[in-house]
C-alpha cells in the first residue's frame, strides 16, 4: 500500500511499525516476567502440582469439543437446507435465526439459571455448552449459507440423476466442498467456547466442572493472592491457545476474516 | 462488488429452482418426495436457537414485570414498575454514558490502528509474519487470563508508572485503575489492545482484494501515500468498516469480562456497563426482576442499532 522508493523511507516505515507493535508485546512480557519473579521456575512447579489444573483443562477441552461438534452439525444441516432445499416460509425461519446475532449473552442469565436449576442441569457441562452453541449458530449459519450459495445446484442435481438421495448428495458432494468454511466455523467456535467467561462463572460453581477462564480467580483464592503464582497460572493457561494459534495461524486468520470477506 | 456478507439480505433462490424443476418432469416427482425433508434439516438449529434464545428472551420479558429474588417461590407482579425505576436510576444512565464513550473511542482507535497496520503490512517491510503474530495474539487470549497482568501493570506500583518515572514523567504516575477519572480510559486501552488484531486481520484481508492497477493509476496521477489510502483504499474496504462498526456496537453493549475482572465496575460506578450492571443486579444483589428489565432495554438497544446500521448502509449503497 505504502510506496517506499528510497532506502531511508524503507527504514522509517520499518522503525515505525516496530514501535507501533511494542505496546502489544508489553503486557505479555510483564506476564512472563512476573511469573518468574521471586522463586523463578518454582512458581510454575507450584502451579503445575495443583490437581485442579489438569481438571480445569479437561473441562474446557470437553466443553469446547462438544460445542464445536454441536455447532458444526447444526450449521451444516441448516445452511444446506437454507441454500439448496425447499422450505415453505424459508426466509421467516432464516430471519428468526439471524435476529439472534445481536443478542448479548448476559440476557440469558436469569432465565437459564432458573431453568437449569429446574432441569437439574446446573453445574453440568450442558448448562454452558447449549447456550454457547445457541449463540454461535446464527453467525455460522449466515456464513455457511452464503458459502453454499456458491456451490452450483447442478452438482447436486447431477448426483440425484445418478440415483443418490439428498443425504448422499450432501454427504459425498457438499460436505467435501465446504472444508474452507468448516475451518472457519471450528476456529470461531473454539475461540468463543475456550475463552468464554460469563457462562462458566454463573453456571459452573463446583471445581469439578469449572473451566480454565475461571482459573486465575480460583488461584487468587488458593495462593493467597500471591501474584507471581497467579501470573504463572495465567501463562500456563494462555500457552495452549497461543500454541494452537501459532501452529494454525493461517487458519485462524482466515476463520476470523470469513466474517467480513467473501 | 458486494463483499459484505454480514449485512446481506436473504435472497429467494428457492423460487428459481422450482421453475427449473418444472421443466424437467422426470426429476419433479423425485423432488416432490424430497421437499418436506428441508424442515428436518433445519430442525436441530431451530430447536437450539429458538428453544434457548427466544425462550430466554420471552422468559426475561416476563420476569421484568416481577419483583423476585430468583429462587424464592414468592413472586410479586409489579407491572412496568421496574422500567419506571430504571429511567430514574442514575447508575443506569452512568452505564449508558460509559458504554457510549467506550464505543466511540475504542471503535475510532481500533479502526485507525487496524487500517494503518494493514496498510503498512501490505507494503514493503521485512518480518511481516512476526508483526502479524504480535498484533493478533491478544485476540486469542481470554480477558480473564490477561486480567491479573493488567491489574498489575496499571496499579500504583505497576510497570506503567515505573516506565513513566524512568523517562522523567513522574508527575503523570498515578493509580490508574483506582481513580474514577482514569479507570474508564484505562479499560478502553486494554480493550484496544485485545481487539485491534481482529480489525487488523479484517482490513488486511479486504485490502488484499484492492486491485494493484487502481493503486498504480492513482500514483501516476500524482497521489501520495496518505492520499491514496484515504481516497482509493478506504472506500474500497467500506464493507469491512461497516462489519466492524456492527461488531463494535454489539461488543460495547455486551462488554462484561474486562470491567468485571479488572475494576468490578468501580471505582464509584465509573466503569459500570450495562452487562456488569445486569450481572450485579441479577446475581449478587438478587434483584432478578430489575436485572431482567435492564436486559430487555439492552436487547432493544442492540436490535435498534443493528437495524439502523443495516438500513443506512444499504440505502447508501443503492
């Protein structure tokens, strides 16, 4: 975008962008530095020896995986039907789902609180998985439907003429073509589920089911507000998603960019 | 070019297909048999969405007419009293003001930074991937994970004050989060840190679609770098800007994690948002009816803004 003809202009631009990213690095440096203060790696040993840590990880992983599966299945089925099948009053149903896009999750708190209590779902993974999926589906259906509109109807008709039913056409022809958008769905849902704080805060009160986003608060109580150990816990919980991002960098960026670009 | 998926109005492809199908009588009977199955396909998504979201909204609407603590069997119907109380509640108006200021500033700063980073990283600089990773990493880190570090950085003995003292600006040193004048700006700074990576990635992808010939032509006509950015690049990424505007409005209205974890809405309600106030009323204070009335107002605001942005952006396009 910016044209740099001369050598000095090139250097100025390089220096400028370096200075601009430093503030983004600063909090991460403070976090790592703080986690090594005092007894150094001993902070990590203290944090890693707590039995809660693997438990919280497992809970977050289970919730994320279940949410991703649920969102993926519902989105693919619904987007296919909205794009390629006949439904009377299709747009009414579609707008019903779309209107939920704007909904802040805090609105769900009270009704879901009393409902999960009545159904005995309070303190179970489902009390977090189901609302997470419900809040994610409107956006993923919107993305996937416009992606599937780009798949020619002729492909599915040809499969039908060859004797395949709708389910087979969906499974063998449509699904393999939707891999790019599937990656976007998985990444978006993963970030949303793994990082969610409010739903676990309200619906998961027992340490058996709590997630890693509640871990720093939990450790503030456990370690008597020992900041070095709290920061070590923060680093340990941040690492998996940072590593996942570094490994799948392109996928993450494409997944998020899918929201605004066709 | 329609590059804005988020705001796309639904089209009616089904009509067209019916006509096509009519011309091929052989496949028509088969199609007829398959037609009802469309309902079954959308059923899971509808059950989840409508079942949870619309049920909750309806339930919240009902609760908003009650005086109730959320668990006791005693519920007293108070009609619209909760809403009347809300308009007289100074903390409600404070939360609205905070949300408005928060939205305007974070949106402006994030958009400017996102465009600038995207333009620079589309230029001839080295180590692009490193810069991209540094800007983007905050997006994947949950606010709850970063909150302890931020409380420390902006504390009275925190790193920010140490840096200020080191460069001779001691008079600026300050307990940033404990002073009601600086708490909200500090939270805005943290929010910008968290979400600039997202606006950057969206603009970066959108700018990749700007045709090099157009830029070249502008250069030949003598336009400088900033002029090209303003007159050529910005108009062609308009769809992205509208998508980000929408995300920012909803994001500001939803704001919960960062103020709850870092300042708990204080000091003196200076960082209270609708999200944190609804939580405070509904859970710790157990004024469930009042919290529900606040929730309904929040929902109305979110829908009203979403529709306004949508309608205005479409009118401008045509």
